[in-house]
C-alpha cells in the first residue's frame, strides 16, 4: 500500500532517517533546506557583508554545502560573499580526481575557487608523508595540516569565517572518539556549532543537526555533481571504529546520533580538572596549547627524518622553540611569522625548520 507524504498528502518516496517521517521529493527538499536555514538563523552564524570560505573537497558533504549556501544566500538574502577554498593534500588517484569535481562545482555555482596544496604550504605531500611514516597515524598528520591549511587559505583570502560540511554523524563520531581517548578539551569544543578563538577565523558547521543519509539523499535526488571515492589512506583510521559503532546504534535507534551530540554538549567537567590554555604558536602564530602548534612540531619531525618524535615531550618542544626563534630573528623573519601569511610566505614553516636538523 502506498505511503503518503505527511506534509502534502502526495505519494511519499522516502522516510527521513532522522525521524522516520514519510515525505515526497519536493517536501523533502523544502524541509531539508529550511532546517539548515533555521540552524543558521538560530545560531546567528553569519552577518551581512561577510566573506565566507566554503571548505570544498568535492565530496557529498562539501558539494551539498556549496549548493545549500548558494541557494539560501540567494533565497533569504543573507548578503554573503561566498568563495570556494580547496586543499590539495597530494594524494595521487584521490585528491587530484576530486579537485576536478570542485572545479566543475565552481562553474556550476558561479563561485570563485582557490586551491592551496600541502606542497606549497609545507613542502610535503601526503604521499611523501605516508612513504616516510607508513600507514599508521597518517590521518593525524593530514588532519592537523589540513585544519591549518584551511585557516591560512581563508586568511590569505581575507575571509571572515569558514564553513565546513561536518554533519551530525561526524560530530557524534567525534564525541565518541574523544570519550574513548579521554580528551576532555576536544570534547568540549567538538559539539560547538561555531569555533574560533580571539584573532583566529571562526569555523561554522551549518550541518550540525543534519544526518549524513539525508545529505546523500539530497545530493542523489538533486543530481548534484560530487566525488564518491574514499581516501586511499583512510581504511586504517581510528574514526572508522567509531563510525561502525554509531551506525549500529542508528539501526536500533535513529535518534541516537542527535542524543550523543546532546550528551557531548551537556557533559560537565569537574572544577579541579586542568584544561589546556589555548594560545598562539610562537613560530607560525597558529592556535596552540603550548609554545609550538602541532603542525610545526610534526613538520619539524618530518624534516629531521624522525616523524615518530613529531609529537614529543615538552622539553624537546622548548629546544625546538629556542632554536627556531633564534633562526627567525637572525633571518629577520619575525614580522612574517604571524599566522596570517600572504601568498609569498607559504613555505615559511618549512624554511624556519630547515637548519634545526640534528638537535636530538
């Protein structure tokens, strides 16, 4: 027996994964888009006149994000200047293909596109990093470098905010991972719809309450142009275990995804628990919880041929800091190392660390 749409009474073609309500295609589009609009308005994510960098990878999340941001900006007159920002990690057979999708999206949505590469910024590609460190922990290196690359690209473009396609499933997975790792500091930040400390570009997640399955259905029914191949280095990622667990929970209780996010938001931290104090890296100016940011420490480890020490002990960090600060001063580079680099300073992190060499 045909099931009717709960909104208009026409024949339904799907049941929403979030609440199991039956909807026709047009009502699904309307509900999907309006819920994201409500999320944007209720959380005051943007202001008229702001320049917004859309993190574009060519995948389903970022493609739907670009489509939705363009659609809502036009429909509700947000008054935003939208740009696409892509990061080329240097993964042969994966990122080069997905960037072709992004280039097509640029034409489809009439949005300017900027592509920055790890090679430009750090002097390394992910292929070279994996060759150096093997398949273990490569997602950690990529995640750290990618987050900073997006911020540096947005600063170069003079953007006010960055929007990413992180959806409800992604956030719930991150809550689970941080609980399993006992990472209280990240647990407190990962559920925030907008993050960013003073002096840094804010990041927003308009898809915070949007289920991954609904994003896939929207992209499918709208026939959006997106890239579907999984990263060749991701099968060993720790996140995969959290994702499998979450999918099993969703089968039993679809609401579990939003409930986990709510739990992460409401989790209390004892007053006596010491939280890391966020500051800025004394080498590159990026956000850090110690003298040097994780990207600088990792990059130094790679350049020294000792990547296993890239997240080292505090005393080693201090030695690196002392050495690099001296090198920067001698080269007269203090004015450049400020975290908001212009196009001519892309390899500054790599250059500062070149002579640290055989410190250990």
